[in-house]
C-alpha cells in the first residue's frame, strides 16, 4: 500500500524540493564565482594573459574576414577610399572594456 505525501529528507525533515533548489542555487553560485575568479586571474596584474589572448583572437577574426569573399569586396572599397578598418581589434577592445567595467564595483 502506497501512501501519498511530499518527499522529505529523513534527516532534516525538509521537503526534497527545497533541498534540491538550495543545492542548485549553490551550484550556480559556485559556477559564477569560478568564472569571476578566472576572469580576475586572466586580467589581473595589467591583464597580460587576457591581452595576449585578445590579440590572438583579433588576428583570427581579421584572418577570417580576409578569406570571406564579401568581406574582401567591402575591404577593397574601404582601401580605395583610404579608410583603415580593423574589425577584429575594434571588437576585442570593446570586449576588454566590457570586462574592465564588470570588475568595477557598482
């Protein structure tokens, strides 16, 4: 014979749903903390590691742009107009600024 009722933790008497929610919140907090620690490690002391990775990423973006036929056509137009555009560098600089702002206290 099966009795109805809420699942409870036999040690604490708390509903299992509450315990599971608390565990999930703790896991999410740990993930956020680990991410923030990683960002701080990468960008600490002048952010040398982050700057190096950002430079490599910028170079890769620019390389991908040069292999795309449509991007090459646009670049030719800009070159003819004597306009210098470095999309990769601009994107990376914006992301680095975003990271710096996120590290500052509100």
